[in-house]
C-alpha cells in the first residue's frame, strides 16, 4: 500500500463521515464534531448548531447515565418541550478543552469535579455560572465556583463486613489500622485521592485539622507510612466496581470506598454483613461545567441546571444511585431509612470534611508517587 499524506487521510475520513451522516448513522452534532476535529470546520462547530433545540449532558456512563436521563433530563423535557440527552462517554477535562480549542463543541453541560472545574476555568474553556438563574441558596457549602456548581455529592467512607470481623463494627479510621481487634484484609483506592485523609485521622488528628497536618512534608510522610504498616493487609481497588466486588466476594473485611458503591452494597449483601460510617468521611461534590461555545446556548443550560436543583428530584437521584443531594433543602425529604446512607444529611455532614482540591493541586503528584511506593514496595 502506498504511503498517504495527512491531507489524503483526512479527506478519506471526511468522506466516510459524510456518507455515514447521509445514511443517518452519524448525528448532526457528531458530523460537525468530526469535521472540526479534522480541521475542516475549524470555526463552524458551535455556530452551525446554535439553533439546536437539544441539550447534550455528559456524564461517566453506566447506570448513572440512565438515572440522570430519567430523573433530571426527561422531567425537564416534559416541562419545557426541549429534548435533553445524556452522553455517557466521560467528560474528561482534556476532552472538554480539546472541543473548545478546536471550535467543534458538541457538549452543552458536563458532570465534572471541583479540581477539573478550576483547571478548565483557568484554561479559559468554560463559562461562568449565571447565579441570577442558578440559586446559590440551593447549593451545599463548598459547592459554588465561578465556572462550576455542585450537582450532587459523594464521600469516601469507612465500609465494613462485621461478619468477617467477629461481629465487631469499626467506628473510626483508627479501627481500620487496628489489625488485632479488627483482623482481615483492607481495601484502599490505588490512587491517593481520598486516602491520605483517612490515614491522618487514624493517627488521632481531628477531621478539621487534617489538611493542616498534611500541609507539611512530615505530615504527608507520616500518612504515607501508615499504609506501609498495613501493606500485608491491603488489596487495592481501581474502579468503583472493583471495590464493590471485593466486598461482595468477601475478599476484604473493611476499607475506604465511595459512598455511591456503599449505597449499592447495602442492598446486595446479607443483613448484618455490611455497614458504613461517615465518621471522618471525605466529601466531594460533582460539579456542573458549561463548555464555551456550547451549541444549546448559555441561557437554556442555566435553566436546566436550575431545574436539577429541585429537591424532590435530587432525592430521587439519591434513592436510585446514592448521589447525595447538593441542595440542603432536600435533606428533609429523604426517607428515614435512607438518611444514614445519605452523604449530605445533616448528621453525616457534621462528621465529615470537604475534599480540598487546592491541597491536591499542590501536592498530588508527589504524594501519589510516595503512596504507590508504600503499597507495592
């Protein structure tokens, strides 16, 4: 086969995209995105779709995609007549930035994180939240940013199987490091995020003082050393499903996992075989971000965000998949039996700390290397 030039390759891909579009196998948004990515429509992306009557909301897929579609999106369509579709392909900061910088934006609203929202704002690729439309009083403390606003919360929590612990139920991170009274395998995330905080609290540091303790090199090393001490009793988890399966298969007795997975495990495990404690939990908000040049336009997307603040809808979201309401008014509407599993209930809020993105922006790279070394060496 003869060598092709970059231009010829792009032309061939463009021809294929045109044919798929004509056959109805590629959406208008997908076609324009493909042309923009190829550099064929460098400035047409947003402009060509400015008259769209559809909002594309992007999250990380799985069951959460279907729940978001049903609870938030379909209800907005019912109220307004405007179609809202969830894309579950994963709105990474890199993808959002690439879309905006190529002029081929096909997403209107993205389920991001606090750290990513700050990075994207600094890169100039997201829009400010219109707090004249989006109500700040309907957002949990720590969930308001210039170019992002909380849509739900989740936590890193202490999960355990008392049946594997001789009936003992751990109450604090100190118990997790107490192998004598709580024997068995532990599980921690293979990434440092959300893990060092628990190790710091296991040394008796009060939750409100955790990031101050981790603000020094000695404090970070002390937390890392705690994992080295437990190394022979640790099985790491990489994805949420990994942590869930470790408990389902009774490979671990105790560990630090996401509250959303704990929400699923409570219904999957036998009675008395699973507990969770938010004592010393690390709470993190999911954050809505709006890419610059989004096809549906700013006004309509802000109205959708405001719709998603409805407390009754946020309670449905919690019931379905364990995402805690970001609207404080929703707490009183949560069924009694679900209160203890809700990351943002007043009782659980009182015992947790908010995830500190500023600390991670400064320390994550160095801390990650030390953490992985402690787990495997």
